C-alpha cells in the first residue's frame, strides 16, 4: 500500500516513523533553564552528522498545539546555545526511560531520574555522571520545521568536548562495543541491546 | 578521559562517532543522475525528524579531499531535488551492505546490488522493489557543514509518498515489528537485528 503523508493525521505519520525507522540510538540531552534548573530528556530522533566539525543532530518534536509543548530542552538551547548529549546505554536505560515523562519545567530532572550531574568543561549544562559517553555541544544550527502539531525542530550541535569513560577503552584508546553496551529504541517501551530485545516499565 | 575534537584527526573523531552512537538505522538512498543513471547507496547517519510535514534526515559525509568524494547521492539530490529512502531490513541487508562500495558514477547500482527498481509515484528516482518500506522524498533543506575532509552535508527530505509492503501490516494497518525485521548498524560489518548481532561479509 502507499499513502500521502499530508492527507493523514500527524499521529498516524508519527506512528509510521517510529514503527519503521529503527533501531534508533538515544540521546539523553541535558540543558539549563534561565533560572538554573536542570533539564534532562531522552530523544531517539538522533544521529551523528560530520566528523569535522564534529556535529550531531537531534529533533525535539512538537506534539500538541499549546505553547507548553515547545520542549523545555529546545527552549533552553535557544536561550543559552548550550547542551550536553549523553549517550544512553544498557546500564542506565531504565533511568533514561523514566525521564521521558513530562515534568513541570522547574523540576530537577537529574534528581527525578536518579542520576548524578558531573560538571562539564566547556559548557554550562552538566553531563550525566553515569553516562559513559557525553558530548558537550554548542548549537550550530536550529532548523525550524514548522509550528503545527507533529512538527518541530532539528538541532545541529557542534561537539566541543567528548567524554569517554576509561573503562570503555582498549589499549589503543578505541571504544569496545561490548563494554559500551549500546541500546536502541524499537518501540514505546521496547529496546534492542546486543543480546536482543528487552522491555522497560514506566514507573509513575 | 576527555578530548577536544578539533585537536584530533578527523578520522579519530569519525571513529568515536561510529563507535558510540549506535545502533543506527540504515537508509538506502536511491537517486537519478543527470544522464539517468541509477544510484543506490546506504547511509547510517539517518533519522526521522518530524511528522508534519513528514521529514527525514541523513548525512552524506565527505571523506577525502578530492572532488570525487562529493557523494553521487548528494550531487544527484542537489541537481534534481528528489530521492527515495528505502529502509534496510534483515532480508536485504546483505545487498545493502554490498552496495556500500564506491563505484564509478555511471555504474547501475541496482544491478550491482542485485535488487530491482520499482517506479515511484511522485518522484523520478525509482525505489528498491525488495524494500518493504520506502519514502519518496523531495529535498526540503540541505545544510552544508563545510568542505574539509570529514565534513559533509545534512539532507532533510520531505516525504511526499510512503510505501509499506502489505505483508508488514496487521488488521488495523499498523506495522508489525517482527514482520519488518529491522536491523541497525553497530560496526563496519556488524549489524544488530531483533535476534542479536550478526556479521556480513563484503564480497568484492
């Protein structure tokens, strides 16, 4: 079968995207609000872009029609130009999954997720101490895709500092995949790790 | 450990990106050259962006310094504004893997990959008949990240037509993950499917 996306409800199109483009790596993005509150949210519309400059992209989607749905993460990046991408791996997938819940903007999301904040070196937002890979980023380009429900932005970040946990690395300084234990998202609560599928429960 | 990307060779930075951002879904992108030659190449820097408009992004990277390294795919999209993203799944991962080789620009890459071309409806480049999910796209935005080795472009495509193989769908028209059999890239020759890791051999 075939269909024209603009003729369908955006929710159906969103469903097709998340049902067919997978497995997706997960960026756990930390930002600071204007009042210093710490925001932490996972995004699975995420990819590497270039090595020089080192860039990454992720897409915070707008889900509804009300002003509040402009994601805190995006608002903070627009205001400060800074964020940290912490790569979600098996060992803290559960905490990241939990932090996908919407919270009031003034909640401390590190605390809520049960993770610690480690200071960054070149940007103000802290990184997730438990994450073995973190990329300190400055916003390089923010592409606005529209303001309808189902639309959003694509954020391209230039990585100014890379953090790699020492225990990931072999003698030559190369990341060992089995030590990283990567996970990808393949459903609302379903993940794919090196050993296959597993499910995480949202605890409210 | 931590490092500043601009102080390292781009090859080392590329290695960090592909070793830490994973598993990555794979876009097999078909385009037409000015002379009508059919190009088909896989890209694992790939993600969904928004549902309305329905958009996807992928990043063709520039690897070397010579003019030829501007990928045929990018050159064709810049010239025509049209491309098809065919999602790589388990059943044709081997063919996609094989098509990652550089070919002279006038080679017919459908033939080389051993797949058939099916006509698209709204764009000129054909889709891969064997792929159960194809997105006909028009270029929405092409972001130039620089012209050094290790740099490249981020291509945002607006999806004008979605093709879904009937056998993927359940009674309600929803994609069944076990029928799709998604695969992600986790190494140069290593893939992650729903059953775990597998390796594909490049046959020259």
